[in-house]
């Protein structure tokens, strides 16, 4: 199987990966059990995936390799695997590939790169996404990446274009089609066209989950939907994000759950309530813990 591997080339020209020396053209067979990140010969399916482990910084070298024998794939979706047999076929010509100080894992076809304290993105061919370099960038999420320049924040798309003419004091990744933005001491959301979700600004806000986002105003909590409308006329002393169709809410020292219509699950209020997981939630009543189902009935 064709793959790629990175090496440290010492001053004497020898190739090393950790404490093992390799020679081009020679086949190596591992005796014993192989395990990811522990034993055996490691490589990646694509050249750009290697850069996460051996940065393309001008000091490391890269080889096309032939792998065989037993093979175990990584579960991290990073292209890495371990094999019991490997042969170095030929060195990869990096003459047309830019050199970076650091390269991070690929996410949505692009990887973050850093050079001399500035950041950008490259595609799987090593091409820069933008001519503009930024002070800080985040990974792509839902087609956009957070960028920082001169202490202001914005987003770029997969064509390297800015999402909005407006720059914010802080911004977070897109989740369920919306991103949190902070400006002049208040929070709001923007959509994938750069438009604000609501005219209402909040003291604090959280990511969307299951179509709703927690918001805080004047130390009270509520939820808004994807149109910016409040889920409930009632504001709560505390609330947690939706999970499996319900969200824990606190009022006057007691806890309950509300559904995605804003209705209370039960007339009974608890001393504490956890989020639902696999159809059940833990609740505390009169010092004792119980389990309730999605109809609010105590089942354990």
C-alpha cells in the first residue's frame, strides 16, 4: 500500500523516526505485536496528513513508502496507521510546497498553518487559502473559520473571503448554522450570511444545541430558537442546554425540565435535575436521588 512518512535527517544524512534508523530501498519487518503510537511502523495515507506529526518546516524530510503486513488504522480520522512492514520508495520533492513552522490537522479540507507568528490555511495540495495572514485562526466548522487580526475577529469561508464587513471583539465557531459574536460588551449570533440573528443583545450566550441556544440577560436565563424568538415567556434563575429534547431549568431554588415547546415536563419540582441521557435523567428530591423518564415519571 502506498503511503507517506516523515523523518528527521541527521547531519550525516541518516534518516530517523524516533530512535529507529531507516535506509531508502530497504524493507523492514516488525517482529511482535503492532499498536498505534506504541510499536510497529507508522505512516499516513496522504502527504499533508504527515505534517501534523512531522511539520513541513524545512528540517524534516518526507518519503513515499510502501506498507504491508498487518495494518491497524487510527480512529482519529487523521490518516495515520501502523503496519508491520515498510519500505522507503523515494524522497518527496518539496520544492513547490511552502514551508511552515507548524501545521495542524485537516478539518473540512483545510489545515491551519503558522509561519513566523502569523496564521493561514492550506488545502490538501499545500496551497494557501488566502493572501492575507492572520494573528490567529481556528479550524473550519460548517464552512467557516474564525480569524483574528489586530485584536478583532471575523470569519472566512472556504474561498478565503470574509463573511462580514463587521469585525467583532470576540467570535466563536459556527454550530447548527450560527456563531456567537461579542461586540461592545454584549453577545449575539450571526448566520452564514453574516446577518445578526436578533435585535436583542445578551449579557451572555451559548452555542445552539438541538435548535435552541441558552441566553442570559439581567442574570436570568431563557432560550432562543433559530429565528431569534424566545422559547418561553418565563425567565429562569439557571438553565442548561437541550439534550434529547429537554433542558433542565431552575426557579426559586427548585429544578424542572422544559421541552422544545417551552412547556414544563412536570408539576413536580426537584432539589436538582440533570440533563437527559439515553432517555432518562437523574433528579434529587428530599435528599434522595431518582431516575425519571421522558414523561416525567419516576422509574428508579
